C-alpha cells in the first residue's frame, strides 16, 4: 500500500474523526472530567490574580500603606500554590486510565488483524500496520491526555477572561480583541492545509517502517547480493520525503504561530498606550489598568497555544482515521451461496472458482470451475505448472481465502458453515515457505495443537525427522529466533511439518512440504509420513515424483481446472500435461485413455 492509497479527504471533519475515540475514551470519562475540572480551577486561580493586583495597586500602594500588603501578598502565594497543585493533580488523574485506553485500543487492533482475511494482509505492508499500532496509538493517547483537556480549558479561560476584560474596560477590551477576526479565518485555512500534510507524514512514516522491517528480515539477501546500498538509497529517499513533509508542517505551524503571537502583541501594545492615556486623564485607575493588562497577559497562553492545539488535534484525527481504516475492514469476504452439499465423506470441491480481489477486471479467474473429490482416508497429490493456482487452491480449504463461487465440503459440511476456529482445528496445513516465530521449538510446534502432550510432540518431531532438536542447546525449549533464521531451511521445513501433524488432524494440507530436504532425509520423512497419511484425508501439492508416490491418486491442475485424475502410472500413460510435468517430455496422449 502506498502512501497515497488513502488520500486526505478535504471534506473530512476533524471533530467527527475524533468523536470515534469516544467508545474507548468513555472508560476514562470521569477521570477526564476530573482532569478538566482541575485544569479549569487552576486556570481560575490565574484569572483571580489580576483582581488581587487591582486591590493592591488601588489600595495599599495608592495610599502608601505597606502594612496592608501582607494579606493580598499571602492570597497571591496561595493562588500560586493552588495552581501548581491542581495542575499536578490533573496529570496524576489521567495517566493510568489513559494508559488503559491505549492498551484496549492496541488489543482490539491486534485482535482485528488476526481476524482479517489473508487478502487484507496481501494488500497492506506490515510497516503501515505497525505504525498504526505504535506511533498512531501514542498520538491518540497524548491527545486525550493533554490537547483535548486544554482545548476545553483554554476556550473556557478565553471566554471568561474576555468577559473580565470587558467588565474592567470595554474600550480597551475591543482594542485587544480586534486581531481575533483575522485569526479565526487563518486558523480555518491552516487546519485544512495541515490536515493533508499530517496524513501524508503518517503514511510516509508507515512506508519507512516497512523499508526498515524488510531490510532487517532480508539482511542475508541484501548482503549476499551486495544490495545494501540499493536499500540504503531507498531508505534515504523515503526518509528525505518524510523530512520534507515534516518541515512543511513545521513551516505552516511557524507561520501560524508568528501571526497568533504577533497580532495580539500589537493589540496589547495599543491597549497599553490607550490605557496610559486614560490613567493620565483620570479616566481609569492605575489598578484597573494593571488588572486589565494582567488579564490580557493571562490569556496569552490560551491564544498562543491555539495553533499547537489545532495542529495536534489534526494529528490525532488523522491517526484516528488510520486506526479505524483497519478496524472498519470487513472481517470476511462473503462468498456466494453455494449448492447444498451432497452427503459424502472426505473433501469435495464442486465448481470452485477464485480470483484475487485486486486482480484486473479483464483478467480471467485463477481457478475456473474446479471439481475434485478426495475420498475419506485418501491422500491426493495435486500437480500443475508454476502459477497454475495449486497453493491458492490449498488455501481455500482452511478458508485463508474464500472461493469466489462453488462449494468446498469436509465430510459433507460446507466449510462456510463451520466456525473458523473449528475449521482450523479440523484442517492442518504446512506451507512450502515455513514460518517460525521468535519462540521455542516446543511453542512453534505446539501451535498446531496447543493441548498436545510431550508424547505427541516427540511423535510429531519423529515423523518430521527433526532429530536435530535433541542436539540444540536446550532441546525443544531452545529459542529459534525471529523467523527461525538460526535454523537451516530444511530444519525449518521439518518443524513446520511437525506442527501440521502434531494434533493428528482429520484433514491435512501439505504444500510441497519436502522441497528443502536432501534426498536421504526426504526418504526418511516420506517413510514416516506414510503412517500419518494413512489415518487422515490429505491434499499434498507435489512437484517431484518422490512426493507424488506418497499419494493414492494424483490430480492435475491446468488452465484453472482439474484436467486429469488417476494414479501416477495411469497419468504417465494418459496425460501429456502430467508426463511433461514429471519428466519434462511431452508426448501425444494414447487413444482410448480412461483417465479424466
């Protein structure tokens, strides 16, 4: 997914986007109310200071009564202590509950990613998903903890402070408030531009995370082919793009900040000059002017923070949009209703068609009417040319993808009628590219059957001829490292095979499970695997005659259809396609062949 897959919608409402956080934020709503209340009270103490100053200037100072300064000075001290204490309370009140909000959101996102179909993960780079689970989550939590509270507090303080200035002297108040007309237009214009830049930066950050992840996982390839400079150039180019976007954001924010700070300062200077004239002509007391200027200065932070708060609100809104782009994805692609399954046993595919969701409209379906019956207890080998759809067909059985049309049944039950957890208990898979996790050998193998005991683990390892596990430093408890890169390709493949057979599944799907093994190990695995296959119904993708010979029958996939089914010998005699796949020699098909 490129960064322009989800361009910023100019009609997007920042408020509507942020309101989508409410179902999560509501668990901390009372803490947020308490934090906002504490911040409002703290800001109220700041606005009380000008009133006290007015009393000091027009009272003790005007009358040269220094003894009367003690009590107002004490009030100012108490106001300062109250302000510090209330702001401290605000931070303490929201820290823990907002951490729970972030945990809940991250947990929901992770669970959603586990439920989403494989076709979703085919489209989305992992770096984009990673950035949504980390940096975007932090942005949303920080917005709830600080900018959200102060958007409310600063707006309230500004309104109360404006009312106080009008009460002190409406003429000076009007002079001070003149800049807010152009500032209103400016902030609206800024928000639209900044929102687009914020979205671009977050998407570019996700793309950069993808490059870093690919570089780490593919470090052996990069070093082997001496292409680390190529990847470095790619990384540098994307980092420069992100830097340029961030600088563009900073430039917009600095322009806004210059105006937000500059215009009120000019207005305040004008109010000071006008107030001095009023005091000189006895039209205003010195205490009133001091109180007015103190109030105006107290409003500097609410005004000056406006640009930053709006900017961060937009950052949080785009982070929220990115989060819910994943959460709003449908969890399963609805397949058309198929025909009622015929009551039979084993695996049956009837009229199965499939095309990838992102396939061009003018491209034919990858599978175009597959009909195949694998009898219960039978092992069926599936052969076909590269790109014929063998791996895709095997992915339909555990519903990693849903068939576009047709039906797939297991012992007479449509796979779409089975809950996915139950279906994946029934169907075990081993892929050609074995994937291991940063965990122990035991944990990796027992992913195939979490409830299996040590005896079943040992039996599965024996079937896969994974005796090398005994020689590992901690045996089955040895950590294999990320992607299992501390093991050889053949060792990873054997552990993946052990994971598939450990739970004695009733249905087994093996996608060329022995491709990385040497001839001697392959023969030993095949011998042990025969005993497992005798007790299950299996579909085995095969490329070599040795793997084909594990099967009772063989099906040939060609041009999106099953074109022939029979034993190995029957197909050598009756199928030119099969003979060419197995021997590399094409020959005319004998007349009168009974192989279909």
